[in-house]
């Protein structure tokens, strides 16, 4: 079944430990100046939403749950809708990083990406193409990288995209280490053109990410 395939694929996608490998060496934490220079000549890894936990739990309920026949019949469509919404949002991120971002090279991976997979085998078989399929030709090949996570800022509770270095640690000022994903324009567009509000907001975020990186790079 389609929904079960997606859950299984995400479970296997760069999540399992790499058995038989030597212990992964965690890079030291980067200084803000080191991080921006590394990124300029390196790769930004954008972590896309997988909805793995949500899909896995709905599949569990579908297969094991004590639910009504009506609920059981509706769950596959619900899972499919989650997948369609996820893919639509992720397509916007890919599109706008291609059109509005030029500070560095950029790769895309699901948020199921594990540290062991990324650091232990150079990211082989972890990066996605435009169709959200694993692209075997993409790897880090010893290049420096930073990652962009979707997270909640602990100090303000605001939703943001947050930069982390190769040690999976959050960067600090003066590096422009986050961009908020909510704001006035998202609310405004949602009131009048809700169907395109999120797409416009993603474009705004990507443009702001690029602008902040360029500005800090010039200063450093």
C-alpha cells in the first residue's frame, strides 16, 4: 500500500546506524568567522520536513489500532494528504533555494538524516533530487558544510530556520544563525490569499537567509 511504502522508505532513509564503521569523529565547534568562510566555499544542507513520526503513527493505528471501519477507511486518504502537503511545501523550499539563494552550493535531505550517516560516509545516499528520491551522485566529498534546521527558538518560542555547524551545534552571534519563519506578511497573506501564503513566506525566508549570509561574509 502507498502509505505503508512511504513510512518504510523514511524509516530506512539515512536513519539506521552504520554497522561496522569506525567511530565517527565529531568536528570541533566552528567560530562564526570559520563557519561563514566554510559555507561560502562549501555546502548548505537544507533539512526538509519528512512527517516521518506522524506517518509512522498513522500506519501503526491503521494496522494495529482498535478503530471503527469508517476510521480505517479514511486513514489512507489522510496519510496521502499529509504526503501531498509535505511534498508541496518541500517543493517550494527547493524551488526558492534554486532561484533566490546563491551564497553557496545547496543540498537537500529529510529531517530523518542522522549524524552517523552524514559524517560517517560523507553523506552518500542521503541527499535528495527534485523528485525527493535519493541522488547517489551527491556526496560531501570532503567539503565543508552547514545545516539549516526548522526549530523553535528557546528564548522567544518563535519558529525559525536555524543554522548548525558540522558538529550539529547551533551557531552563535555574530553569525546570523536564524531567520524567523513567521511574521506580519505571512499573517497578511493568509487573510487574503491563504492558498499562496506559505509559498510566498518560504520565498521571503530564503531571500532573507541569502541576504544575511552575504552581509556577514562581507563584514568578516
